[in-house]
C-alpha cells in the first residue's frame, strides 16, 4: 500500500485494483475531513451511487442528503460555503451540468464560493443508461462558467490527487469521474500532479494525442501500437485539467510534432478538443488537427467497449485516426 500526505497529514492509500475512482475519492474526502473540520459533504439522494455516502458513515453530523432536489443541493452548498465551510457536493454529472447549472452559475460561481463539485457517471460511462444519463455536454458547460476549475481524472490515483489539489484552490472546482473501475494508467499517486499542467504519458515527435479521463488508457495503448507496428512516435498528453488548460504543452506539441489529435468521451463541440483548438487558433501557429469524440449527436446505448469503438475512442480508432493525420500533406 502506498502513502499520501496533505499538509502534514498522512494516511494509507487505497488499492486501485479493487476500488473504483468513486470509492477512492470518497475515502480521500473522509481522510481530508479528519484534518479539515470545515469540510462537509452533500448529495441529492445519491450517496451510495456517487460513493460520497462514506462521509455520512464516518461523520454523520457533516453529511447532508437533500433528497431528489439538485437545485437545492447547490443552493444549500452555497450557503454553507458562505458560512466558512468547504462543501464537497456529489451527484451525477448530467445533473450537475444541466439540471442544476443555473444554481451553480449564480449561487456558486458568481460569488466565487469554495465549493468542490464531483460529477460522477460522466461521459458515456453510464452505458445502457442512455442519453438521459450520459453526460456528453458537461465539459462545455462547466468550463464556460467564470471562476470554475475543471479537472478530469484518468484513474483512481488521479482522482485522489484532484481531490487533494482542490483544497488548495479558493473557489469552485468541478471534478469529473466515471461510473466504474477505470483502468489504472499511473503507477502511483506520486507523479507530480499539478492543476493546469498536462502529464506526458508517452514521448513522441510525429504526432501528439491529447486526451483526458476515459481516453487516456486507450491512447497510451495506441501509442504503443503506432510505435511497434508503424514506426510512428506518438506523444500522449494527459490533459487532466481542461480549465485552466496547459497552453505551454499544447504549443510545444505544435512546434515539436506539427500534428494534434484530441480524443474525449464528450461531444466534440465545446470540450477538450474545442479548448485545444482555441489555443491553436489564438497562437497563430499551423498544424494538422482533428477532434475525436461524440459527434454532434446523442450517444448510443451499449457497453463501454461498444460505445468507444463506435466513436473511435478506443485503441483501434485512435490508431486509425492517427495514421490518417500523419499521412496528411502539411504544405
């Protein structure tokens, strides 16, 4: 078991092979709450599903279930933050970004309140839950809110790091996690995680693949395939922070590889790809560029592998698209 520490407090970290990112972030919040009495937790009748219910077992006086009332959830959280507390608020990502977005915008972001929002079951990770419970617009919505920091962890280790880092941000933070056990992409939590700084998962000079969350693992595998079978060196950047985006890493990728591919479990409009495109356009530099994700449509229902394959977010799809980009004439 590995160890983690925050401001002098140390606890035994979780086994990422047997715990989901949701279970891990819930445990981290409990551990932080032991050090920070100002931390409280809230949910809208989804304590078990979002895993934040563990706070209710350990600190019942600091856990609030408001019932099926997401607007109230964030309004109450704003009030607690105004009273000097630090609310960690968890519900499904589709409810965060759409059902309650007016309250997040006006009550929390407008006042720049210190609320930490966990959006679980994000992207298409609800699988057969379908369009009503897929969250393929949340990154576009949440990054458009002033004062909001947006983080998309790739695995349990990164979810832990994101929660710890959020305590050092005086303002609203949105942490987007998936429904179940994501493949582990980091060897431990000790990899210099920093909000706003991408992590290079694979070196390369022929193309840069920029990913976040669920697409980090297949992108790393795709880079291995591209190198072994096609002699192509693909740089993979885990852009875990969508806002603020790591402009320096993107600009370096343009200069070094001249080809950029973004892959995300989100609509291609407004999410990671659009954020990267903004940086490219504002820089005035040229490169081959393409976005992969859910097209301008609602996603299909099905298993995770089926959905990723349908939209070329899996290893095979990333390899196919990368080969097409590398084959383009850049003149």
